[in-house]
C-alpha cells in the first residue's frame, strides 16, 4: 500500500505531549506510546518529541525532516491557548507546507468545543481514529 504516493513506511509522523505541569502523569506517556505503536503497526514512521513539555526539539525536527502529520496529545483543557501557539509554531517550522496537525488526549476529549478553530486539521478520540484520519489526510485509503 502507499501513503500519498510513497511506499509503506515512508509516511512520517511526529508525536508530542503538551500538558504543562501534568508531565509527571504517566498516563499521558502510556497513551502516547499506544498511539505510536498503532501508527507504526499501520505502516507509519513515527518520531516522538516534546518530552518534558519542551517542544523546541519538535520544531527542530519539523525543520530538519519532511513530516506528513504532527500530532499533539493534550493533557488538560485549560491550555488551549498554548496548543494554538504550538500548532502555529509547528506549521511555521515545518518543511512541509501541507503539514497535517492532529490533536487528541484527555484535554481535547473533555472539551472538544474549546479546541475548535485553533489550527488543528482534525482531532482523534483514540489511536485507531488518529491513524484513520492521518491515512485519509495523506491520501491513503487502504
């Protein structure tokens, strides 16, 4: 199968956690590990960044390599402004002018309406939906 005209394994996603002080919460990292695993099993190359809430490493990755999707796991609803800024910075840094941004996580699930119109292309309620949406975004309809 192909993703947007490239062979399996060539579609590249970057996943990060954005949750402010909630970084000690192992549930966020467990959830992100599950998302990463599901994407890999679906034929995606995945890089993970933003550990400890430092997204600068993600922006450098986006400048260095061509990523198809940037995913943010959002731990708490109250940081919607920070998420909007992170999305804006990711798009500005990306080598790919067509970068797709997906958000998910407990914060988004708790108040999806708060995250509408902040620059994300889509939000996923779980890992399988994230893969399906990402596949559709890059033109893979397996």
